[in-house]
């Protein structure tokens, strides 16, 4: 044996048996590690550089060629020959490295000839160079052409970003992968200018409400959402980890290809696809804890007794017996603590992807379990996605299949003043107890004069209200390239959603008035089916300085929704099926369907990468309109000038790398008014007793008149944009000014009740304007080992109702209390659903001030005394009433913004996201109870500093009778500033070194800590200024809204 050889005696019978055993062992190892590279005739030991030999009775393993350590130095220049300081020079797959000095020079010691040096610098193309026998390595780095060949999805095709003439916002997978939000919509909040993302509430099953460039309609302001070519109603069931990119089409040039469905903008969601190469497996695990971010400051039992007694004394009412009961003194029950909890959230995802030139695939599985911060509320989702693409010559076929099951436990409606557990927990007085073992159901409740609030703990425990959603999406396509650049594509798909509802209420008696004498069960089932078929022919080619990107197509869509429900009462305890009920059997059902047929076309022409023109046309026919107005036409035209590609611009290239001007104009539509409106509506019901003996007959009555003149809402949109980047894309600006005018807005027009129909018919009777400015800024920099980026977005939108021809000229909106009047109205000249309220002007401090507030000697507020609110007689008629309401603000902000900071230092990374609004108003519906002191509920701590106890206070006096109307819920007393600044998310991550992972076949491992809704700076006194609400008409009205939570997370990301 040779010297220095390491000998291992295998004691085998023969050389052939030895080799066979080794081959079998290696084969087994390769299968154990599943996707390891094929093992052929030789084996190289990782990091040992060993070679294998054999003798007749031995296998010999000898060390490889000795790796001589050496030094290497050099200089790094840019493409103009100038030195580049701050360039990172790293030995690949190690932590050994350095930074170039001010002269661009570097030196590394203790390197091997086989090492690879990696040179990287922000704005430059990274380079890798093997050392070999070199001792001096000089490098010239070239500038990155950032985004120059980036491809953007624009609907029925893609376009190079340089040829884009419309306004499109983009969020890529990198921004989504580092987001702990479990909802896709929430993950884009604050990241795209002009896109408003509001929470629909803190309920774990709630999603978000998205508006693109303001509210252009009263009927529907939701954008069209397309997932891998299929239209969906929401993104709530999508797994954010499955998303490759999100494109938001904001102007008519970008969105007109979708015609009648695009007036509110379009969101294109592209899920992840497999890529050529070996299989990759990604695993993400996240665990978090959620809690209520802020409690309302309410009275304890002693404080409540003090305030209630004072209010009843002032109103001439006898004190409640309850207030003299020594058992209810002290702190009492904190009902907020009783319904809120620390709740866990678990989110796990695994994806496998890979492929070759002929086949690519991506398969993922996700599981989410999210408890609500209100006890018993819960959301659970299981999702599966399969996406493949097969190529055979000029034929390409593929599909996307997404399935999810969602299970929710909802908050029940409780009845009474509270309505929901959230508002009941603020109104229930702390003097009452939670449980009463002698009561049916086992819960105590309000009694005596204090009785119109349901025990919130009882409501959450007694009523079992759940929904299960089965959602299935499938889209299959085939594409054939006829000649170079000319392709035919056909696709067909369906989304099928099934909903199962279950609502069980046992027998109970809770307090004096809340009782359910019979157990009851209601079950419902809804099925929606949406199918589409699309055919397109596209052509994309270049001819010298000319390029053409064109598409024409035909689409058809069908939608069907069917629902049935049944209920019964009086079922035995423990049996929860309808057949067990014996009383009050009821059933109901209905069905809706509609169709849409469309023709579309688009041509993008570019000359010399300087001048680009885009023309789009779509013609839609909808079953929702009569044959008189069934078809609508939606054209757009746009252009762009790449000024930076002009010859005269070359002198500025060292500073400005991209300068592009865009302009567009187009028409979009909206058909979202419901089905059959033009036909009239006949409603049937079992409600007529006929004959002797009597029997119930079905009766029919017309409940809506036909409206055959209905036509599309039409939105004319113009856009002017500018794209600028400096220093090879290190600093980027995108600016847009837009003007949207929606005419023929579909509204219900009042008709006389004597006509005998219950619903007013629709008519094209309104005009709405949205004007705005958008700005997006991005900067990338590097300081030594520290790489960072700053991204910001700003949107300023002015909404105005230009015309409202509905007879009354006013449309009522949301209410801020259980039985109160509307506080928002839609009127000409103002934003949609603005606050119109009676203004207040401080407190009366003396009888003289009360007397001075008069009209021609008559007191304007004859019931007022010192300590009462002074109201403004806006119409100067000497009376305070609803005619004194004036504009007091809008629920829409003057501007909204988002700021994201990202950084990397060696193996550490961080991301911080801030967002906020300015100028919006919120009507605090909670305070119409907590501060009004008009009923026997609990109250705010602010009442302790009322005029009754402190004559210098600005809080009005306490009076349960309230003859002056201090607590009315239509004054600006409860209108607050809704502006806020929030640290939305913070994430800190650590990426493990690759050399620690290779033996486990892990290519990437990252640990992170994160937090969401960390802190909010706001003047708003409620739970949270980002209140969402129950729709456009209730926007800005905070009443019974589920509060947002604050959460803390730990997570792990693994790539194999």
C-alpha cells in the first residue's frame, strides 16, 4: 500500500461482491434522501475531497490533491472605469469575505484555488469567479437593467414592463413570503398606491375590503378578482404562500380588457408554478398568539352606582334598588375580560415543485387554525393546490386546481340593545353576575329596570352558530403555436362553492326578558356554480424596430346560485337534527342565475422601444339587462414615451436611467345590481287561509316593478403617469394622476306606496367622481455588509357625488346605535355616505348663556340648563331638529400611505411596515351608549369627569331623562378623528449557514420572530380606527364591529 493511504479492511469474499454491496448501499441512501442526485461510478465525499481506489482485498481511500492556501487581491471597477468602494467579496458558501476600500481594492487571505469569489453590489450584476492559480483578480461590474425585461400580467397576456402604457401595481412573492398575514388581501395593505385595504373586522373568518381608486358606485365597489384566469368572489380562501405575484390593474388602459366587470379595478393573482430543475420542497410553519389590542375604559360597580344614581337623581327618577344592594359593590364584573381571550393561530404550508423542459408542476398543502380573540369564535382552513404544465412540441396544456374547506364558529346575534357579544360586553353593567345555577341554561342576566342587554357570556355559550364552506376552483387550458408568435388558446374552468349553515339554540332564561322556551335548529345549504369558457388568438413578434403584441378573443360565463333552508323547534336535549323537532316547521329556497357573453381585443404597438400605443376594446352582453340595453361597449386607448431611450437623453444617463411618460383614456362598466331587476318580481308565500276546514294556500304578489330601461353603469377614466428611476434603478418613482367619472349609477328611485310594491325600482340616476394622485417610491442601498431598501406609497383621492336624481336627493346610510337614525347620507356635492349631523358648540355655562341662545326672543333650546350641550341652529329657524344637520366630514381619508423598511446584514434580516390614513372621520357608536347616560347600561370612565361632578368639564351633565337631548345619536358629539399611524408589522429573521444544512439536504433555513398591529397612534377613543364595518353605507361607523387583534409569531421556513 502507498504511503499516507488510509486503509479499511472490508473482509469480503471477492471484489465483485464488495462493489455490489457498495452499490446497493448507495442506492438505498439515495432513496432514503428521496431526491438526491444520481450516483454513478464514482463518489466524492462532501468537503473531504477524497478519491476511491481498490485492491484485491482492500478498498483504499486516499486524500485528494493538497489544497494550498494562498492570498488573492484585486480591484473592482464600474463599466466606466471608476473604482467601486463597498463591493462585497465573499468566498461562495462560506462566511469568509471582505469589502472593497475607497479605491475599489480588496485582499483575501487563506483561500484555495478551487474557491469561487462572489462579487455583489446594489445596482450591479453579481459576478462569480473561480480563483484557480490567480493571485490578482480585477473585476469590471456592469449596471443592472432593473426591470427592463420584467414581464407584467395585464389580462389575457403579458407585456414587457417597458411597453406598459397603463397603471399597474405589483406585489411579488418576496413581499408575501415575509408576511404573517393569513389573508391575501391583508398582505397587500399599504403596498400599492391607490389601493385601499380595510379590515372587515377582527373576526378570524373576516377578510378585507379592497377599493381601487375610490368608490365609484353605490351598488358594488369590489374589484374583479382573477386567479390563474378564473374569476372568484374573494381571496379569503387563498393561501398567501401559494401566490407568485399580484397585479392590480388600476386604469382603463390596463383593465378595459375585462369590460363590464372592471369599473372597480382588477386584481390578477398568479399562483406559483414549477420551474425547470430538480424537485424543490418548501416548508413554512408559523405559530402565534393574538390578544385584544386595547380595552375600552369602563366603570366598575362602585363607579357605575355613583354615575347612575346621579343621572337618575337629575332626571327625577327613583334610584334603582340594585344600587343599594351591598352584594353588587366593589369592582364587579369586567365583562370585557369575560369575553376576550388570548387566542392561538397556527399556519403550516408545504409545497413541492420542479420540472423539465416538457413538464412542470407545483403542489401545495396548507392548514390554518385561527382562534378568535372573542371566546368561541374560530376559523379553520385546509387548502390544496395543484398546478401543472405539459409541453409537447408546439402544444402546451396545463391546469390549476384549488380546493379549500373552511369551518367557522360565528358570533351569535343576542337581541336587545347590545345585539352582539362585543357591544353587550361594553353595555352590561358590572353589578350583575354571570351565572345562575337555578336558571334554565345556567346563566344570570339583567333584571328590574336594567334588562335590555343580553348576558354576553351566556350568548357565546348557549348559541352554536357555525358555517362550513367547500370551495373548488379548476381551470384547464391548451395553447398551440401555429407559427412563430401566433398562438391559439382555449381554456375552460369552474368555481363551485358550497355552504353549510348550522344554528342551534337551546332552551334558556337569561334575566327578565330574554328567554327561549323551545329548542330550535336552523340548517341551510347554498350552492354556487360559476363556469367560463375562453378562446383567444394572440400574436407577439418583433420586426426590426417594430414590435406587435395583440390578442383577440371570445368568452362566455354562466353563474348559478341555489339555496335551501329549514328549521324546527322543540327537539329533545342532545339530539341536533331537524327530524327530531316537533313544532314550527319552516322551509325556504330560491335560485338566481345570470350569463355574460363577451368579445375582446387588444393591440400593443412599440417602435424602437421609444413610442408605445395600446388600443383595447371589449363588448359585453349581460342577462341582467333587457334586450334593449343588453350590450355594452368598453374601449380604451393609451400611449407611452420612453424618453430615456431617446438619443438626446444620453448625456443624462449617469443620473437618470429610466424616464417614461404614460397617458390613457377609456370606458369601463358595472352590472352589479342583482338578477331579474328589469323583469319585475313576483313573490310567493304560504299565508292565506281558505275554506272550511281552513287550509293554507300559496299566494303571489308583485313586489317589484320592471325596469326595462336599465343600462350599464359607465366609468370614463383618464390617467397621466410618470416612471422615473435613477442610478440604474437604485431610486425609483412612479406617479399617477387619474380622473374617474361614473355616470348612469344604478339607484333605487322612490315610488308612491299606493302602487303596492315593497321595493323601489332601479334607475340610472346618479353620477360619481373620483380624482386622485398616487406616488410610489423605492430606494435600494448598501453600507458595507448592510443592504437595505425603503419603499413608500401615497394615495390622495377626492370622492364626490355629482348628481343624484332619486326624487328625495338623499340616500340614507349607516346607523350608529341599535334603534337610531342614520348618521351618513349620500348627497350631491359631497363624498358618498358622508356624515351629516347636528353640530355642537360647547356647553352652556350659565342661565344667561341659555337665554342668549334664542331666535327673536324665543329660546332655541327651552329645556336646556347649565351643563347641557349647545346645539347649532344651522338653518336659523329657531328649532333644533333633523333639518339642522350639516356636512361634518367623510369616512374616506384625504390620503393614505404605507412605508416599508427592509434590511439584510450577513445572516440577519428585518422588515418593518408602517401604514396609516389622514383626514377621515369615525362615528363612535359605542359612545352613543357609554357616554349618553340615557339608559341603564354601563358607562365610560369619562362620565366621572362630567359637569355634574366637575363644573369646569367639557363633558355634559348627567340626566337620565335628558330633556335637552345631550345623548342624541345624530349630533357631532360622537364624531371623532379617524386618522392614525400604525406600526403594522415587524419581522426579524436569521438564515442558517448553508454548510450546516447540506448534510440534511436542506438548501435554506430561516427562523423568524414577528408581530402584527404592534402599536397605533390615533386620537380615536374606540377599540381601533381601522374599523372596516358592514359595507360602504356603514363605512366609518363603529358599532358592534369586531376589534382587531395584536399578535406575536415565531416561524420557520425550510427549503429542500
